[in-house]
C-alpha cells in the first residue's frame, strides 16, 4: 500500500504543480470542476450505498450541474471583478434547492424516502463544489499561485505529521467511534508539523504575511482539515465503505484525498480576506 501511495504521489504531484503554476485560471477552474464531479459521484456512492439507483436519478445529476455553475461563478469573478460572487452563489443554492424539490415530487408516490435524497443532494453541493469554488477565488488573487500551494502544503503537512506522530507516539484514541486509528498524539503532531512547514513556506514565498496572526491561520486550518477528515470517515462508516473510490492507487478515491481540503479551503479563504487583509 505504501509503495502504491508513493508512486501515485510521484506521478500526481508534478502534474498538479504544473497545472497550478503554469495553467490559466480557466484551466484551473475546469480541473476543479472535474474533481468536484468525481467527488460528488463518490459522495453519492457512499450516502446511497443502500439504494444505488438514487445515484443516477435526476436529483443528484441536478446537484452536479448546480455545483459546476457555482464553480463557474468563481471563474466569472476572475474577469468580472464587479460580480458579487456570494450573491450569485446564494441564488444558485436557492435554485438548487427549488430544482431538487420539484424533481422529488413525481417520485414521492414511491415513498417519502425521496426527501432523504433531496437532503443529501443539498448537503453534497455545499460540502463539495461550494467549498472547492473558494479555491478558484484564492487562485484569482494576485498571489494566487503561492496561496494555492500554501494551502496544499499546510494541509498535506498536517496529514503527514499526524500519520507518523500517531504511528510512533500514539497512545490515546482521538475519536475511536469514527476513526479507531487516529490518536490525540497524532493530532498534536500534525498541528506542530503544519505550523513548521507553513511558516517555512510563508517566509520563502509569501514573506509579506508577517503578522503573528498567521499562526492562528495555521491552527484553524489544521483543525478544519482534521475535522474534514473525520467527517468523511463518518460518512464512510455510515455507508459501510472503506474508501470513497479507487481512482488513485494506494490513496482511494478523490474524496479521500480532498476531504481535509474541503473544510480547510473555506477557512483559509475567509481568514485571508477578512483577517489578514485588514492588518
């Protein structure tokens, strides 16, 4: 398993780096849209594990369309700065809810369980494409490229730090009901490693972020990332599924790889916009 993980990382990381560093904002948006659609399918596969026909019903398909439109709204913001992204997204979320409600009505005759499909579809759109759309907004920033790498590095550092700290020092379970392998020592180690890697990256590539508040960013991003990891573990445990997919050898599915990022990206974006910008 370790060998597969390493090989996949060796192949994927240079390609991802090239896309972020050299790719246009349009190419980055298309990439985020594809990742979002795959992750949505994996999410539906988990939450509808007991009724697989729901995955291909019109309601999840409608959610995928609305999700792509939300990510597209972030792209529009890149060449139309006057666009109010959050007003547009609010409208799309309402439209998604209304559309899902309309699509559920003809199927209600088969049982009230269709409302559960609507609930999970609404959660899916907020959970995945809305969170990922904020990465497009981050990429739109004048320092967008280093900010994307900054976010990826501190999330990845926290994950690696937690894994090895837990492996060598783990004694006390963090949340055994959700993820028996995670430990409090691993969580603390992940936090420390996140701060170290984040600070080094900041000094090298984002030296203008010289406020002590940056350490608060490291802490809340790491907490958010660990929460995102545990939340996806809850989903998989409820759906009795080990991995969200098998698209990445040794790593599982796309959702397995971005679960931490889905919680960390919104936190990083809002912290950057409303805390760091005001200093």
